[in-house]
C-alpha cells in the first residue's frame, strides 16, 4: 500500500506540514528520530509574518496564551546590533511571539493528533529510492528496519538532513569558523535593571536595552529577559581559543569582561530548567541547491540554515511548510494544476535567498575591525531615514516577499500576504484571519453587489466564497482571492468588476486551483 506523504522529522516544521496536509484531507505519517521530545532549549519564539500566519490557522492563542489578536512591535528591533526605530513607521511589520521551541512543538504535536496525524517516534529514515510512481523509504525503528512506499517524501529533518543527503542535494554556503558564541540563562543584580525601561545598567560600561545587542571592537553582548524565564546573557567573540573545559557561567562572565571591559556578576538561574548553558564555535549560512528532487521535498533547516539573530530559520521553515502543504495535497488528490508543485521551490527559494542576504549582511556588520566600525557609523546614520527602516523591517519580517502570481501586478495586494481586515459578519465583526482556519482557497467579496462571487458559479466545492462588507470604509480592496497559504492570488478595488477583472479572476482560479468557469 502506498502512503500519501511521509514526513521525515517531527519538529515544528514537520508537524506544521502534517497539520496542513490533514486540513486538506491527506493523512501523512511523521517519522521522528527521537523517542521523546527534546528539552534542549533552542528558539525562543516566532518573529515577523509567521506570527500572522499561525494566527490565520487559529494557533496564535495556543502558542502565546493571549486570546487577543497579535499586535506589531512599534517600538524598536535590531539589525546587526543596531537599533531599528519602528516608531518611525506607519505600520510596523515586525510581529513577535515569545515561546520556547519546546512549547511550539508541543502545541503543533497536539494539533496534529487532533487532526488524526500518525506520528511514529523513534523512527528514522535511513534510505530512499524513487521511481515514477512513488518513493521507497527505508526506516529504522524500535522493532527493526522496515520499508514504506509513499507518493511523496518531505525532509523536515534539520540542518544535517538525512533526506537531503540521501537525495544527493548539495548544501553550499559559508562557514564562520572565527566566531565563538556563548549563551546562558543567568541572574543579574536586580538593582542594575531599570524598572521602567528594563535596561541593564552595567557599572563601568553603561545601559544595555533588552533584546538590543551591542557590538564592540572586542565582540558582542546581549541581554534578553524573556517573560517567564531567567534572562539570557550572550556574548560573541572572534579568534578565541576553544576551552577544553565544559561551558560554565564563570567562562561567560570572563567573556563579558573581555567584550565590555566591565564585570557583570552572573548567578545560577532559579528552578529546574532546562536552562541554556552553551558555547558554539563557528556557524553556517547555507542554501540547498534544490528544494525538490522529483518526489522528495525539503523544508526548514533541511533546505536552509542561517547565522543571524531573530531565529530566521524557524520563521522561514514554518512558512515553507504552509506553502508546500496545500500544493502537495492537491497533487495527491489529483487536482493540482500543471506546474503547481514547481512553484514551491520558485517561491520559497526566493524567500530563502533574501534571508541569506539578511544573514550575511549582519555577519559582515558584526565582524571585528576598525573598518567595520566605520561602516557601522555610516549605516547608523542611514537608520535615521524612515524608508531605510521600512526596508530593513520588511526584510526582518519577511514582508518584502512578493510571489509571482502569473501576471503583472495590477493590484498592490497581489502576491502579498493577506491584509489584516475586519469584516461585518452576521453576529458581529469578524477578522479575515478567522475565515482562513480551514486552509482552503477563499474568495472574499466586499463589493456590495456580489459581482465577484457571481463570477465563480458552481465553484464552492473548490473555493470558499464569502460575501460580506468591510467593517471600515478604508478597506484596501473590494474583492480578494486567497490561496490556502493566505497569499493574495487576485484582488480588485472596483465596486463593480469589469470584464478584464473578471477574466483575471477566472485565470487566477484556474491557474492555482484548477477551477474552470463555464463560458
């Protein structure tokens, strides 16, 4: 028997993909190498457009514990240890969701089980072979080795992806072997923390705002008091000999002294943990040569890794999963239009390349040397410019990505993630995000005369159609066609659609969903 989809890797990206496939009626099998969830601290949350994405799947409250919709950060963020003054922007694209990766995995695991996903822990892919009809996967598990046949295999198995290696896909990039990162949960003197700004005022050095790293000639320093956890204290240094002893708080305190030229007392964090105490030498920014090899696909760190602040790998990986999920489901169900699966690599490679640029630019601006210091001084002056802050904020959030929807962009929303709209519903105001929880194509008609809805007769089995009105008259569109990943495939701002707009709507529904409208 051929399984629909096998997913190698039960981390956040693999589980997110499994949820997306299940919403589309596919029953994937997830193979996770670890017998139990890892408690090793990794990412500390989500950043940027992915926060709005999980809100569109109804996961924001479960991940954040906050029943209110996500709100953007309109204060400050950072780029290469320089502050981005987000208050200069009319609408900040930088959203944040603070949650340890273990919690993210647990929420997605529970959601996958609710949707009927089969998750096999302690099972690992060790071999694969493809033919025209399926992928044969060799798996080792608690009871030995066995084989599976699947229409598709997706590698969500991390930076050292076995799936990628077995497929012979190269992983070129840049290694930073001069760099040593040290990070630990630790207590700091309470009287040194400003109760209003949260800044850590270090005698002999000065104030360090939370979550805004400092770069100096001798390295970098950051202080991150994450809610509900002891502060994370971190340093970056270059050309340091690697100690033979295990990492310790004393080693981190000595590193802080070298970087800042001042002492920062560090105490053991309270509670049982798990707590971060790690030293990492080197780093990598790499991009797979291909995201697809016939019936094998790569998502997340299996396809791209980055040495950059802000956790870009997880933010990008979850969006990979949502982009691929509906397309893979359509292929399994036999409803995918010609070339649909090819758009996964086209679209997500574009996003990954932008993140490579983001990571390498920050690495260059964080490097030691007086020439880099001079470059940073020039760059800091540019950050007083609103347009520069907007460009970097969009790059940070991933909102600079605009997908090719198969035609020129007649409307500014086409190719972008869905706007945050509030609509008039039968029982009150409803957010657009609440209409996309089922991961189906959606035509939203706000024209007042249903001219968009009438253009797709008999299409309700493939496209959800909602006819309503905007809660405010300042809506950026009168009609929107959304793909399941919540990107705008077509849009209009006309109160009455003309023939050209109707033709474009018909073309978009056929291109993305295989819907042919009778003449």
